[in-house]
C-alpha cells in the first residue's frame, strides 16, 4: 500500500473512497446505480430500521444489489455480541454463509475484543474494528490485525461535552485534543503511515457534508456516508445558476 506524506500538518488521502452507510435496499440501490460508491457499511441499528426478516436474508439482498451494479466492492457487516466466542462464531458463519471475497466483519474495539480481532485476522478474515473514538484505540486495533479502523467523527466531537465526569479523564487518558475528530484522524493516519501499518481508516458518524469534506482532508482513506447527504454533496447553487444561464442563452439563440 502506498502512503502519502504529511505536509504542513495536512495528510493527503490517496484515492479517498466513499462508502454508503445504510441497510436500506432502496438507498443502497440508488447509490450503487450512480457508480460513486465503493463500499457499503451496515450495523445492527441500521438493520433494525428495516422490515423484519433474518439477518442472512437481508444481507443477501444487499449482496444481490452489489453484484448487480458493482461486483467486488467492499461490504462490512457487524457482529451482534460482546462475547468473544460468540463473535468468533458469528464471524466465521458470516464469512462462510455469504462467501463474498470483499466482506469485512465489524468487531467493536475493546480489551477482550483485541484477542478476537487477532484470531480472526490470523484466520484470514478481514476485520473492520468499529466504534473507535481515540488514537490509541485505532492503533491498537490496527496492530492486532484489523484491516480497517472505523473512527466515529460525530461521536468523537460529542465526547468533549460529556468527558468532565468520566473517570478516564482523571487518569489523563485524554485531553481536549482527543475530542477534535480532525486531530484524531490526522494523528491515526500519520501513525499508520510512519509505522507502515497496512490498515485503512474509515470515518463514520457523519453529520453533514462538511464532515465528509473535513474527514477526507484529515486523511481518511474512506468516508462512509448516510445517504441523506448525497444529494447535497452533488449540488451547488452556482452550478444551478450557470446551467440555467447556458440553457437560457442557447434557447434564445435557437429562437432568433
């Protein structure tokens, strides 16, 4: 993997990719059909909003859409347990059942989960370590073998208002900089690059189009975006003005 250099405190993201963060089949199809999405991420909360069916059936329908529009792109599905043995069991079942080469299993960060991440990685299963909020969490997950580390941009920012009463603050586990998602993302990217660690950063918990922009500029390899932001990402009032002017001028020329 080729890594880009740090210049003036800004990490350029080589070939930054956009994923869709959704379990809704209509939203996924609309994005895939337009060609700009290079991956799909899901989680238990997103799946719980969809019509009741089995987990395997719904994910199978997502894979059907991927194979129809963009075969081979990334798909992350998340385990729904904190028990290490159950996580291993679910991950191995998902890998075998879906039989999709570019499937990653999302495992939450945690002390016990690091053992699980290492076991899965050693067994050739791609792990997307999710719910990372700090630099040290992401680096530990990457060192344990996670192919992807998912930083939660919006929730990192939220943590600043909640941190005063958290015991970890008293133990100097973090300070104010740790609640700046751009600082966290830039720092993780720099440490991955310097250490030649072959993990990629996925930034999620996106709250606005500006978050997408800022995450990309901070060095995220991938930004996974709720579909409600896609139309704003491709829209601009000046574009509308210019296109309308072109069409108006040309229609006037045709009529003359």
